[in-house]
């Protein structure tokens, strides 16, 4: 006995049927023609309702039409409403697109729906090599970025007003990177930590710097990925480690002093824990100068770490 089709396969078969029909089909006709639905009436009705929502979530223009005297409803997908125009992709380009879409799971079937609009899926399913779930706020954030519209949202219990200069996906998460108007600085926000709805402002409200790269503020700059009050920190670094530090800081660094024996560098910090880890990577070749409370915090942290290591060694 062959295995029952998976729900993904059932939904795709449902879409194929609705695209191929020349008239609206009743729910009972659909359940009869598409394999995988339960036989019990209540169960297949619930399954069909879930599948309809899945199709609509994939962006499928599912239409509902009255049948006969209007006492019954039918369903179909008009091809002219669904398919994209021919993009002129070669066989190799279409295959590459299928691989790219299959390689990353977005936590939904949106990629499969897009491939169907472009001409179909690959013959065999490909296991994704990465998972990048879609955050609820992401669609609005992408629209704001496209329209250059200011957004307002709550992130970790704080209201933010941000110019969305770019979006980036790193380490399995989406980040909004932009200019925080309330804090007068560039900030990065994890999209899945945005609470509630995102308020979208008027279009064409700002211009991002032409050389701005959101990855610069997400990929390795963990000291900027926090909600601590922004503070400017001064660090002295030995000459033979100066270039290494500046390469990590990039455009965030300001060289205040530069001598043969080292340099004094300024950097902005919004995540003190990540900042401590960054400085510790330079061992005795870097010293936190000020502000005093940041220096004291760093010294206390080092003393606790040393005390803990000594206790462990003596036990």
C-alpha cells in the first residue's frame, strides 16, 4: 500500500487542481480528487479549511464563486491572476533558482508558491541546509525599506522610531538596521523581538547613505546589538594590535590618538557584555580608559572571572 501523501504534497496537488479546472469546484469535488484528505466529513472539512489558508498565505489568489442557484460555493485559481509573466529564464537559471529556494527554509511554503508561479517545483524535494523563520513584522519592515518610510514599533518594551536603511539575515535571524531617531544613532533590531504591529509612516521620508551596508552592523559588531544606553568608550590598544582592532570596528571606530607605541580608539557600545568579550580578545594589549563606570565594570568583571578560575583550580 503506498504511503499517504504529506500535507505539503496535498496542498500542492490542491493548487494544481484549482489551476487546471475550467470551473469552480465544490469542496466535496476537491476532496474526492485530491489524495490525502480524511474520509470523515468533519475532519476533511477542517483539513480543507487549513489548506485554503495555507494557499492564501503563499499569496495564491484563491477565488470563491457561487455555483448553480448560489446555494453552494466553489473554488478555483484563475491562471491569469496567478502566474507571473515569462521571465525568459534558461533551463540552467530555472534550476539554479529552484536550488536556491529549496536551500533555505523560511518557516512557510512561500518559496514553493513562488516557484510554482515561475513554472513549477523540482522533481524531488531538497532538504534545506538552513532555516530562516519569517518574523511577523518582517513583511511591513521590507515594505518600509522599499518605500523609504519611517517605522515605529516596540522592541523589548521600548518604543523605537527608525529609518529602515536595510535588512540582513544572520545566524538564523532577520535584523532591521537603520537610524534610530530617538537615540540619534544607527541601531540593529532583531525582527522576531518586535512586539505587536509595526506602524508605517509616509513614503520617501529619508535617504539612506549610498555606501551603507546593513551587514556591517550585524555580522560581527555584537557590542551594538543591545539595549543598554549608548555610551562612547575610549580604549588604548598596543601598536601591534591597532590594525586588528580597527579592522573589527570598521567605520564605528574613531582614532583619537595615534602614537608609535599604540593608539586611543573611541567606539559606541550598547551591549556591555559583548563589549567586555570584544576587549578581552585582545588580552593585555588593550585597556579600557573611560568612562569611569565602564572601566570599573570591566575591572570588576575580570576580578570575578579570575576569582572563579582560582576557586575552580583549587577544588
